[in-house]
C-alpha cells in the first residue's frame, strides 16, 4: 500500500500534541491503516507519550514536553518500522448491538424511508445487514462514527438539530451511522434505539467501543427492550460474543 511507504505529515498542535496527518479523505482502507499505525506507536513505548488517539485521517499524540521535546518525538516516530503495515490488518471485535427500529424508538424511520424511496422495512433490513467499522470516537464521550452505510440510505444531517436525543438512539447521516451513548443535542436522523448501555464513566474502560472495532445491529422488539435488565445484558453478551 502506497500510504505505508509515504508516511504521514507531522504537525504541531499546540505545545503538547503532535498531529500525524495521513490525508484528507474519509476512506475505510486509510482508517484501517491508521488503526494499525496506532498499535505500532503504542508498542514502541516512547517515553513521554501520554495518549494516542486515532481519527478519520489522522493520529493525535499527546505528550509531556518535560519528558520529550517535539523534535525528539517526531524523530522517534519517524524511526519506527512501519514497512509491514497495510490496510488488511488484524480485524477488531464485532460488537452486536440490539436495536428497536421505528415507532417511539426511531421517530425518523418513516421520514428516512419516504425521502430515499424505500419502505421502512427495507431501511431496517439494509441498515442491519451490514457490519460497520468504527472509524473513530468523538463529538461526545464514546460516540462511534461508523460506516459505510448503503449509499441508498445516505441523507444529509437534519437542518434543525434536536435539543435532546435520547440515550441509546441509533442514527444515520451522510454515509455514517452511530449510537448516542448519552442524551444530548444531535442533528442525525434517529431510526432506532438500543437498551444496551454503551458508556459508563465509572467503568474501566468507560466505553464499550474502540476505534477499529466493528458494529453489527440486530433488530429486537419493543417488548424485548422494555424487559431489558442486567441478566438480559449478560445473556446477550454470551450469545453474541465474538
């Protein structure tokens, strides 16, 4: 893969972060390559690095400027062996997420179906048929940017964002789909909701998701969601664990 030979551009982002910029396009192959690159950085155990965060097209590295200077950090990063990296690396976990589609749980499903010229059932089938890569986490804690959804479901974000989107809402916008881990404002189209708690600030790690993992949505009924409890969660995890 050409990207593995060219390498990233190194840019200072303030006085405690170095940005590794790999491109400007949102591409699955590029993002998979970036996730592997993160693993190489972490394995190098460079003194002074605090945190390594992947995004769509870049990697942000937070560091302690007392322990390592910017130029020294860039030099050590450039000396890492990345010649064996490509876009077909080890596959992340597949996380199966239960979803109640439509109705009170997905108030935009009918609108989405009408707008793209499909039935609500077809939208549900197309959305739940695919397995989606988690490109990155962002916006709010544990919000997974996942893709790519079928191009026939692609819609721009709402012109009037909602003041409050319910926790667990499953949403789509453009070629992405996601899960709102907490209640928050939001401008994506809500097509369903999961009873699964995907974010707990008191857990370690707090998020169920990691960039580089995959999400597969599984349709359940409203009665399934209303009866959801800790036992149900454990049974679901045991059934769908990969």
